[in-house]
């Protein structure tokens, strides 16, 4: 930033920094005391770096143009002998503050079910009385506690991946296989299954060959071939409209005693389609949940309904088409960041979020 031109009034500048105190120092150094912060949002790391890199802050600031000098008053009939106090300069107009914390949470995309859970929690009154930027952090922590009130799940061992056509079922299986092989070092094999409907393998065989994971077509061994290994099943698409079309698939799951069943849902679907696919998966005995296509979803708030429901264990979020990345396994942390975008716990002087900046934090889920 050494080649930054001299700051001009009315010009907006963007800083991407590691922490808020770094942003405050840069703004004071580069833009001077007349600069005003317009927005602050969290920018996650990209690619494989997001697995270990901390998110950064994107701060947008502007230098307000100096007020035009007031026109001199007309000549008075008599000279004014007493000094007249100068009128204090007008402060920049601020955006209207939401009427309540609940209104701000709704604007951030939070679902009514999740909002109802927050309002029923014992600490809701304290959240409403707190400054908005701190109330958003507290709301995120409370929602995370609500969603995590479940027993520690057993690791996947023999699991079938279920989903309607277009949900990204096979891509989700590839993402999970990549994590199993690269990060957890587990061994196993994959079984593809067909019934009265075709099940195109897509990139699965080539991807598994690159991983060194054998792929077999059913009938094949449905038990792990090595101690501590896994067997994953790639099944045909399920029908969300007619349960009778899923009878053969249900019989296969029961006959082979496959108890772990991962339901893959396309988060970009409209509400009715998403709920229908969710109900179809529940009818087939789904135990785990994966959301895909989240890179196409501007607001993630409605996903809280499925996590707070607690019936299915969330496995991961698919945030892109890559077979080995674009994957959020800490789903609660990812959902808090995208729906509430919590501010730093103790912002330094000069970067305390104003009303419009707090709203920008909550609305960053739209981006």
C-alpha cells in the first residue's frame, strides 16, 4: 500500500486486514482523522488455505468532503458587538436503525424457527439490551449451543449417500472420500448400485482411481475389507414426489443392514422442494445431512431450521463444485459466520461499529 495516492474527499477505500486494530491503524495513517468507516465484513480464506487460515476483515472507509463555507449574513443595521457562537458542524446522516434485534436478525436471513428459539432462551432480554454488534455475537453463540445439544456421532463406517437427482450426491461423496483419504488416512471401497433407474457414475470411478480407493458394482462386498475401513454406497436418485418409487432402494438398505444413511440436499432449491426432499430422506431412514450448492445461495439463514431440528447429524456443507475442496465440516461455525457475521469481541477505538456498520455485518450473508 506504499503506492496509495493521496486520499481524496468523497473517495472510498477498501482494506483487507487480519484484525480490526490493524485496520484502525491503517485508516488513521493513510486517510487521516476525517475518514469514516462505512462497512466491515468477514472474508474467508479460499482454496485449501481455508482449512487452516483464519478469515480476514474487509473494511471500507471514506473521506467525507469538507462542508461548503456558509454564505455571509446580510449586512445588519447595527454592528454586532457580542460574539456569536459558531454553529457546530452537522454529522453525516446515518441509516435508520432497526426497531429491534429481532428485526435485524430477520434482515440477515435468520429463519423464524431459529429466531423463535433465540427469543425463548433465558438470555434474550440481555441480548436486546446489549449493543447491536455484541448482541449479534451473543445470538450466534446461543444458536450454536442450541444446535450442538446432541451426542457425539459415531464416525461413518458403512454409509449410503442418498439424494434427489441434481442434489450433487456423487460430488458430495467424492468430497467426503477426499477428506477420508487425504486428511484422515482411512482405507475402504465404494459400491455403486442400480435398480430400475440408471445411476451414472460421473467422475466417481476416475476420482477413486486417483485416490487409490477401489470401486465395485453391486453385487459386491458390502462389508469393510480392512479393519477400521469404510464402505460407501452410491445409490440412484430418490423421488421426492412418489414414495412408492423408492421402495426398491428402501429394500436394499434394509436387506444389506446399512444403518448410516447420508441425505444430500441442494440448498439452492426453493423451500417447498427442499422440504419435500428432506421428508423423502427421513422416510428412507436418513441419519446424516449434507447441503450442497451453497455457493449459489445468497442467504443461509433457513438452514438453521434443519440443524436446530436435530433429527439428522450435519456432516458438511458443500460450497463449490470442486471434488477435493469447497467443503465446510464445522457447519455451525460456518452458518454463524454467514448469517450473523460476528464482530470482534473488543473492537479498538476508531472501529467501534456504528449502526449502519452493524447492519452491514448482519447483511454480509447476502454477499
